[in-house]
C-alpha cells in the first residue's frame, strides 16, 4: 500500500506552493499596459468565483456580479476585453507553476528511493536473490512519443519554461523576474494549426533537451552497475516517434512529410553527437587522442552542415572510433575521462543515427479501400477478389508481387498508401533499420487487415526475405479486444504470415489502445477488457511458440489509460507477457512526466524498475486469482451497463456538444489532426476522436470516462453480498488498487459546482443529475474501500498539486462556461450579432488552451 511522505509534502509546500505565492505577486509589478489592474481584478474574480459556487450560483451570475461590484465596465466590449486579459494572465500563472514544480522535482521526489535503479541494484545485491537471466535477456522499455498533442506550448515558451525552472532552482530572483517579463511579452496562442512537421519539431525539442541527456545518464548507470545482468544486444531504453508517421485520420501526413521528419531526426542526433565530441575535445587534450577526436569531429561537422552528398557514416563506425580513443585513455592515461567517452558510446548505442524510430500508422479502412481499387482497376489480385472468403483473400494477398513501374494512382490517398512503404525503405537506408520498422493498423478488425499491410510492402517492391517490418495490429474498441484472439489465431495459423514471424525472430507486437476503449466501454470495462485480451493473447502466442510484445496506447490521463502507469506494469503476473514495456507518451504527460532531465530520468527508471523487478523474479503468480478475475469481470460488466445507459441517454451528444467546449476543439490549433473522423456535418459519437471526447469532459470538470460506472458496480457487488471479496481484492491486488487510485485522480479533477446550475435545466437537468449521482456514489464507495475520507489521500503531494492547479484555472472554467452559455443563448434566440458571437466563441477556445495546459494529464 502507498504511504504518505510528510517530508515530500513539506518540500512541495515550501518549494512550490509558497514560492508560487511569492513569485505570482511579481506579475502585478510587471511593466505592461494594464497588467497591474488585471492581476488585482483577477484575484477579486477568483474570490467571487469561490464564494459564488459555495452559494450554488451559476457562472453567468458570478461573472455579472463581479462586473457590477468590482468594475465600472458597462459595455460588452470592455467586459470581454478584461476576460481575455484574465486568460492571458492565468496562462502565465500556469507556466510559473509548471516551472516551480519542475525546479522542485529532485527535492520532492527521492531520486534514489523506491522504484529507482539505485534501489533496484541494492535489492539485487541482497543475499539469496536469484536472477531470471532468460527473462532479462531481451527486456526493454520503449517510450513512443505520439502525434496527439493536447498541450504543446510554442517552442519559444518551452525555452522560457526551461530557463525559468533553472533560475528558480538556483533562486536567481533577478533572472526569474526577467524571464517573467519575457513571458508576459511572448504570445502563447497559435494562430495557425501546426503541421505534422511542426509537431515533430516540438517533440525533437524534448529529445534534444531532455531525453538525450536523461537516457545518457540511465545508460551509463546500467552499463557501470548492472551490465553483468543485461546481456541483450538491444538497448534497454528505446524511443519511438509518431509525428510524421501517424496517418490515421490525418490527411496532412504524407510520404514526403515522413521522409522530412526522418531527416530531421537524423540531423538532430548527429548534431548532439557533434556537440558532445566538442565537449570531449576540451578534456582530451592528449597527443594520442586529439587527432582521432579531430577526425571524428570533422566527419560529424560535415554531416551537420550538409557538406556530404551521400553519407556513409554509421553508428558502428562512430562507436569504433570512440572505442579506440577509450582504449588509449585506459592504457596510457589511467582511464582519465574514459567515463565521458563511455557516456557518449552508450548514447550512440541507444539512439543510433535515427534518434527515435518512426512508426507508420494508418486506419485499416484506407488499406481496404486501396485493395478494393486494385481489385476493380487491375489484375494484381486476380479476378473476383471482392467475393472471396477470408482464407482465399489471405492467399491472394500473400502472393502479391511488386507493382509495375508504370502503375499510377489518381487518388492522393491511394498514392500515399503505396509511397509510404517506399519511404520506409528510404529511411532504413539513411537512418538504419531501426529508424522505421513498424507499421500499426488502427481499427484492425480481421486477419485480412494485417495481410493487406504485408501485401502492401510486397507491392511496394520489398522482398519477403528482406521484410524488416513488424506489422502491428491495434485492437481498441471493446468488440475488437474480444475478437483479438480469433484474429491472431488465424494469422499464426496462416503459413505465409507465420514464416514472416520466423524471419522476425518469432516475435509479434500487438498494440492495445485505451482511448477508444474508455470512450466505447467506460473506465472499468476498458481496463478489464485490455487485461483479458493480454491474458488470452499471451496464452495463444505461447501455444504457437511466439513471443508476444504488448504496446499500450496509454495516453496521459487515467481515462485514457494513464495515471500510475508503472504500477500497472508492476502488477502484471505470469499470465501476461512481460518481455517488454511499450507505451505511448503524449500530450501533457510529455511535459509533466518527461519535461525536465530529472523528471524524465525518474519516470523512466520507475518503468524500468517495474519491468525488471517483474522479469527478475521467477513469477508464478497470476495477475488476479480465479475468484478475483471473476469478480472484476462482473464489476466491469456492471460498470459497462451503467456507462452504456448514460451514452444511450437521448440528450448525451447534445449535452456534450452544447455544454462542453467540444465543438470549439478544432479551433484551439493544438494538433494537426481533425477533431473527428469523417465529414458528417452532424456530430456523431462514433466519429468523435478520443482526445476531444475525453478532453471536453475534462474541461467541463466532470471527467465521466475516468470513473462513470465504478460506483454503480461497487454498489451492486455490495448488494450481492460480495463486499468482503471486493475489499480483499483492493488490499491484495496491485492491479485493482491502481485501477481505483487512477479513478480517484480523475475524480479529484472534477468540480460539479461549475455546472450545478444545470440541475434544474429542462433540457439538460436529467443528464447532469445522472452524472453527478454516479460521481457521488463512486466517491462514497471509494472511501469505503480505501478507509480514507478524501480523494488521493495516499498521494498528498499530487493531491495538493491538483488542488492548486484547479484553483489557478477556476476563473478560466468559469469564463468558459459563461461564454458557452452566451453562444448557446444567441443561437437559441437567433440573435444575429456576429461580432459578439465571434468574441464569445474565441473566448471559449482561448480558455480551453489555458485549462488544457494546467491539467497536465487531463486529455
């Protein structure tokens, strides 16, 4: 069971909470037009909000009361102008809070404590510890940075946060003041949607400034302290990359973009090596090493500044040259500075010349449409393809050959589909095979969907024996997860695909996505369905002699599989394959968990520790005992029924569309992808992407997908006389306890007084009361389970962080609800003041940006 740490809480209070109050006061003295007045009025507005919600006032009543009592503003223009200034001010408060948390990270968290590699090393050195060497051999942690940004500051703001954190860490008040002034003058809002290339460059900023040094630290520790145990050839830490490769529903990702991003990754990592070699030159001033180092520097310089037409540089060659330098240091200079050389060698082993592997991802419907076109217009698939059964289609796809050179496609999507597999070949040639070797299939509904991708590579000119590609089916909806075993059995039994797996080392990667799972089935059912699918797929793969690797699309918030992620991995038993830990890192999770070198190192170590400690012990324990499994299945089913009844409420889609900022999501210009699939004018739940769906509930401060159905499920278990068993499962099962703790995090970020005015609304009152009742019921039963009387009581630091962040953005959530109400009113009564409507819509969208940034793992 987790325990509270009074020392950590005290550190947080002094290093973050207190300093926030002190530095926040600096804002009011910044030399900007009307900023002082804005700061003072914002403090007053926050108080009016807090007092107003205690008295069950609506956002409209609160805003009107504030202007009447505290300003002389009469016109709508004056009022909206001040509200926009509030938004700008709060955005900067959030940055200050982020920077303070980042600066305090190593003081608040024990960098050598539970879950770190130092603690793991100490545990392994205990007498009698037996290491399961076979399980350890190929273990790795793979973090995949995705193209689903729910929070990306512009690069200029990222730089300020980075510098501000450092100044705060060193208590350089004058510098802090200077950076706050810079912050006040730097625009946050993106007037144009980012391109996929822009998204890639935002993530490369994190690679250069955070992951490169953090992975270097971890790799050096592993090489020095645990090298005798880690005998695998591949690096223990690996990075994946989706911007530029993730085509699913994003028409702006093309083969040209994929190649451009791959080139940027290669260029960026070589630049990092070049700068490290320059640093080495300052230390290795000995006559035996300076010429060797100068030659390497010259090679890297030529690569960085484009002085070579066709590069022959390889990671192995750089390592060879550095190893020669290292030998000289060992034998002639007593090993002086050899550690610096080792550090660089370890980085090159981790990053190669590719930095992070680009994953290609596309929806299965695009491939099916491509092959339907080929069947109609060419003889590539033979006659009558559309009418064949599954086995016959699989045979035809397995026998596809390279398309004739003369082949052309009028449809741009068809053209890109074939060009994308050619781009993979080019990336493997320039960046190395590791640069791009996975193709992920969204909405994978059949074995045919997988073989379509196999055939696609054959059509693109690849040869079977040289197909260095892992084809990765993605199962996400509840129905897809149920069908996953059937689909994989068909593939494992199909000779051509089984032969392909043999050439890939008899390893199959399967991606399991949480996002559409929670949207589709609710919190409990999504989490249980994924566990069940993993158990079934592990057993099935063992039956066929295949090592199955699970890739989790976990996202950031608990409602999308995030939260205490490392605890889920630590809780897995022998019935779930643990060969690797692979998960997506996205949105605010990148900046909150991996935004600084210390935070990135700590959180990567937590994941490595969770996986290694699992691999090291001879596990014979199941994730859940048979009785627990049956009980959780029943809870999931009851939770699903409750969630399904909410989704089937006739006002569900209108409620989300009219009350939340859902329809304004696309205008925030956060990501390059459209907010929904398809071109239907009318909003349909099935077309809606998980990010805007979850994010809208988050901004509404109702977080439905993070808890809805849990209270009902627990209540029904009690009514059936199973409470004793539920309580025992909570105490004994780390998996179930983590499930509940993540639920608490989602609920901690709820604030129902914001929308309590809807409880009597003739259109939306019924659905609001339904949601609020489930929230109250869930809270009651979580307290009964945990024995606590407040949410997140076991995590006081995170609890306080959430409370402070929610208070900072309370003015924004209030303004947003006020503006949404104004727009709704205008549309209801057909008021045609377009300028006024535009201003309120822009206000909704600008508030979204601030609320999203503050939430860190909220969407």
